[in-house]
C-alpha cells in the first residue's frame, strides 16, 4: 500500500468520520421532525478536520470546541449515545443540555463547548499553561472559526500563547463564512489565521481541511512540537460546512458552483473512502458492512433513549 496509513488506522479514521456524518444526519432529521428540542449548529462536511486533528491524541490531552462541536466531541471520544442523551436532556455525562452548543465530557478530555465566538481560545491557553506549570507533556487542541480570527480574544490569546510557548495547537476551521457573511468582506488576508501567525512568533500551516491525511500529518507535526516544549502552532484548515450556519439557514448567499465544488466534488468522507479502496486498505464489501453496522447502532441508540433516566 505505498506510503498509505496502516489498514487498521485508515479504517478507524474512516469509521469515525462516517460516524460523525451519520450522527449529524440523524440530528438534522430529528430536528426537522420536531422530535429534538433546542437548536442546531452542524459540522457536516468538516469531518476530516475533527478526525485528522484528534485521532492520535491521548485521552489525557484536552480539546476545546466551538458552537459547532459534534464532530470534535465524537472524534475526541464521546460516544454517540452520550451525545444523543445530552441532546435530549438525559443524564449520562457531566452535562445536562438540550443544545448542540454546549456538549462535552471531561472524562475524555473534551471541554464543554463554548458558544461565544472566540471564547474558548483563552480557556485553552489557560489549560495549556497549567500543563506547562505542572511540567506535563499533555497538549491542548483548540478549534475556532474564521470569524473568531477577528475577535480581540483571538489576538490577545495568540500573543500570550506565543510569548509563553504554550503546548496548544490552535486550529482555524476556515469554512469561508462567518454566519452568512463571506470572510472576504471582513478580513484583508486570504489565510485569516496563518498569514497573521508570524506576528505572534507562532509557526503556521495552511492545510486542505477536507483531506484527512493532510490534516493528520499537520496535526502530528504540531503535537510533536507542543509535547517537546517548543510552543504553539496555528493550523488553518480550508473546509466547508454542507449546511447552513444554524437552523432555518438556506444558504442563499453561497454561489451554487462553490457549493458544488465543496459538497459534491470535495466531500471529505467520499474522498477518503475512495482513497481507502484505491490503496487496498479495505474492500467494498467491508466498507458497506461498516456502514450497515453504524446505521444499525444509530437506530438502537434512538430506541434506547426512551429507557434512559
């Protein structure tokens, strides 16, 4: 298989990406049917970012998410059942929520998601500072959107993180829109985080955020730097959310040819599936069985929610 991943890791990453996709699809339909309360901010289309960044983290490493946290949470180790229970207000984890914006589970190193744009950035820095003061080699991965790169909390945090060489990886999921506003209308830089990283003395990379292998390779380099005490890294992942910013967003502001490129031609789950087959890491029948098993598990979880206290 050339220089491709070991088959076990490739299938593990694909399974996690597909699990995130199916979870988000289930949430979407439950919301439309009026069964699930609250609101939704979905990560469909950004699965490679979550899995590529978090797949190799240790359980005692930490992750800080945003108001769009489902992919991050599932990739960090929260189970689908636990996420579903949180969405329905069932008691199964530390939280008792009925919104996608505040999920998390400290037992697997997933901080409760922060709905304030840029609000998780200084929190992640604080956790990283604690690790450094305790002389531990743990790291923190902190996700943020392109819109957060214009917040004051972003610039203040990057200045401190770079100055103190904190063991944190800041991951900008640049999906090109802050709510319904193109980032090109609010920022002079094409690479909103990476182009400004040098000001803070922080190395950066721009990565195809829909290529899980490219993301995982960049994550490996950044995590190694942080563990070695060499300080933070800023990774800017170019990606695209398939749905709207939140509920009732029909995405009328996005060009149709742009949507076709990202959703049909550059889908992260589809691309990785094709790569796995090309490299011989799995057969078509094995991937079909994996899909069937996950769909069956989703149905079982939804039925079991009725019996959870």
